[in-house]
């Protein structure tokens, strides 16, 4: 597969860089990086046959921190000249259009046409990055500062408050550059005038007289003029607002997300949000499990929901993987799991895209990123706080909330933070599966909804179709197919499902307290037999947290399906609910343990009182140890007879004298009988 910016070695030993590829994959523009020529057009088929992948000789990753300020300034100045030119693809690569474009740029920037050609060739040759424009030399000398004299230009009509102005030498230009650089770091805290005052105080304090009047210092007009010459309006806005706020709130809105995709599957936007609704546990509806996290994958070209996932854990790679897995699932079978019958035309997405666009936190990581790239799928990530770059999926979150808000109990309204506001947790009645059903119904409704402000497409306009996700998908698959990827669902599950080191026990392969798995291979190898002294065995278990009946183990490099044991009744719930249930049990057990400890303390006190009383009474009737152990058998029989008589006469009140005589007679009789047996 040939991609943009790739370096190839042709049959004639030339090294060329791929500058641009036609969206229909018919032709491309390449540049010979060993010469100073111009881009040339080639057919993709011919290029694929005659080219091999080669190492880029101009790969050089450098940080601005190790580049001299002079080189950075030159690079930035050069970049401002060709910044707009290099984005005009493919026109800038075509001979007829290129001459006019360079002529216009020369008139606007004041640069010579030959110099613009040099910059373009350097940019194409060295990797098509901003740093490709860095100078090739360290220092070629600098102008010698001239002595301070009368400044050039007409005389000012009115003097500044401080500083009438002086001739701006190279040394003063250096001071300006240093002040400008520091000002950009603190532009949100100080004004340009404050920066000017700080400069005068630090660098020109000797040029001020005792009354603060200027003698020979640059004026604020000179300072401000050079600042505006050096920095573009974009750089100034970034300094004042902050770069993140600039891209989110200030940057020009000249494009839209829809222009990023030419056909269905060209790009899916993926993102997650915490839904504004409280849910309850499906095990105990009186348990509130909190607000769910909803993931959506939206096809940019058709606006159709390609996949989604509802979970209880915060936005993470695992949740994003489950949403991606849902993209490739058969939606008819998926909806049937939740008791919803649909046809294939109602929700036709069963594919992965050419590219995923998501956040750094969810789409960057060793496991998920490698797994997705293994299917030849590109990954693009947005910068921090750049939700505007995923405007389509962000807008769909609001669409779902607006649809669910009026009907769903437990939905959080804006007044929840106000004093005396309603506690919406008390209104929660929906479980995670029930909320998932609501999301499915909203998606099916969205598929037939007309998309307002859809970007103009001449071919679509000529097709005379209704701009609904379903109709756009149908038309796109028929007329612009090629970007969608079909993959093995089992292979995708094995790659994307969460992995865990599971312990092999006598009950099976343990995933959770009440979830165990088995497979024929384990039975044949005797994994579950109890062996004294043997160490516990670990296996890599891949499982579906939404459907615990689906799980795999990795054995000898292969994914083998495993099955729940008959005793694993908990597989009917998702793993997040089981973990929540376990945490609730632990919490209740901790409360019970406190009560148990308190009751045991009371019981220990009562037991000790009985023992202490018995010790006191025993000391009052104490005899020698030998005598106390002589008649154990007789004493035992006497105690047994006495207890039986007590039971028989328990309702009677015996006379004390008769009771005593009777007891002495029994004692004598038992002892005589014992002596006879011994003899």
C-alpha cells in the first residue's frame, strides 16, 4: 500500500517521495529527492510495480529547544511564505496552476519567485514538515552594530510618555526578541505595554534621568511595530488566548468534518461521554450504580452510528475497544440480544473503516493501537481539549441527550448543582441493559432522520437522494465503495477484547468470584485436578465484559473458545455489574464485621464473668488434687442421676431437708457400687 510522504526506490535507482495520492487511488505526484526538479505525475499501478519501500534519508526529529533562536526565526519566516501554498493540493503539483499560485504568493509576501521555488523544493525533499525549512548552516555571520545616532524616519509630531525613539540596532533587536519571547509565555497575564515597561526598567534604566524622563530609549511605537511585524495575527491570538482556546474558540471555521470523508468508511469518529442519567443495578434495583459512560463511533460521510457501547467504567481504552468491536458486529443479531427485531436495512453497518479519529487517552496504547493497526487501519488522534475536531460525534451526544431527557427517569437537569436542587439519583429506575435498549431505539430513529446543513457534494446533488444516514450509506456503498474493511469477527474479538491473567482452579478457569470457564483441552490435560503442593496455573483469558458467555484463552499462540461451567450462573450479567455487586457485598460485610465485633466483646465480658464466679466458688470448696481426681467416674454418674431427677421434679418444690437426705443416700449408694466394680 502506497501512502503519502512515503519514500520509494524506483527501478532506475531513484529515490522519490510520494507527495499526494488521488482519493480514487488512480494516480499520484512524486518528487525526486536527489535532484532539484519538480513534482511529476505517475499512475498508481505503474508506481506499485516499479517501486520498493526505502529508508527516508531526511528523517530528523529535532526539538525547538536545541535549535538556535536565529534558525527558528528563519524557519518561521520561510514557513509563512509557503504555508498557504503547500496546502493547495494537488494544484501546487500541477505545472499550469503552480506558476499562477507562486506569482500571487510573491506579490502578497514580497518574496522573489525563485526563492519561493527553492523553499518548496526544500519542503518536498526533506519530509514535508516545518523543520524541513531549517537553514543548512550554523552561522554565516551577522551585521556589525552601528553606533547609535539619529533614528531614521520622519520626526514625530508628539512625543511618547516615555521614549522618543532611537536608532534600532542589532543589539536592540536582540533585546526585543528576548522580551517578545518572554511576553508570549505570559501574554494572558500581562499586556504588551507591561512588557515594554519591564524591558525599559531592566535594559534601559541607565538611560533614564532621576525624574524618569527618557534620554536614549526606544519608543513604545517602535517596540509595538516590530512585534506586529514579527508575529502573525494567529500567533498573537494564541499567545493572548492560549493555544488550546485558540483552536477551540478563535480559529477560523472555514471547513467542516464532513469534508474529511469521501465515502462510507473513510473515517469513523470515536468518543465517549458520561451520560446525564443515573442507573440502578439489575440485581437489586434499590442499588444506584451511578451514571454510565457511552461510547459512539460515527461514520463521517453518512453520519450513521457504526457502533456504540454503554459501560460503567470511566472513558478508557477498554471501552473504546468494545465500541470498535460493535462496529463489525451484525446489528440484527446484536439487537436481538436486547429483544429488538430489525432488518439488515435498518442498520446496515457491519464493517471497520479506513481510519479512526479519537482522543489520545482512548486510542493510544500498546495493546489497542497495535491491534487496530494489525487490520491495516489508520489511527488519528486529536489534541487535548480539541473536541471541535470530532464535531460530528460530539453533536450526536447532544442529540441523544435531547431525545432521552424528556422521557427517562433519573435524567440530570442543570439545576442539580443549585442550592435546594432536586437529587435526581432518587428518580433512577433504568438498568444498564434497559438504557442500552433506549440508545438502540434512538439510533434506529436517527438513521431515518434528515441531516441539516450537509456539505454540498455535486455528485450527491445529482443523485437526488434524501440526506438521511440510511440513504447516504446505501448510495455511498453503491457508488463509492472501497474504504470499508471486512474482518473476521472472531479474530477481531480475540484481538480487541480485554485480557486478564486468570487462575486455573478445581472449579474451572476463574474470571470472577462466580464465573468459571472450561474447555475440552483443559479436561484432557487435567488442569482442574487438585494436586497437593502444586503451584496454581495461570492462563491468558480474553473475555467480553458485555456478554460473559464469550471468552477465549491463548494457548500455544492460538485463541481457543472457552465455555462457562454449569455452576456459573452469574454469566447472565455483565462484568461491571458483577464487580459492583461484589463491592456492595464487601461494604455490607464490613458493616456486619463491626457489629459482630461489638457483640463478641459483650459476649466475652459475660463469659468471663461466669468463669470468674466459678473460680471463686471452687476456691471455697477446694480439696487436694489427688482427692479431686479419685472419684471422677462416680461423680459423673451422680451428676447424670441428679440432672435427670431435676428434670422430673422441675415443676415441684422439694423440701430442703428431704432433698439433702436423698442426695446423701444416692452418693453413698453410687460409691459402694463403684468399689464393688473395682474389686
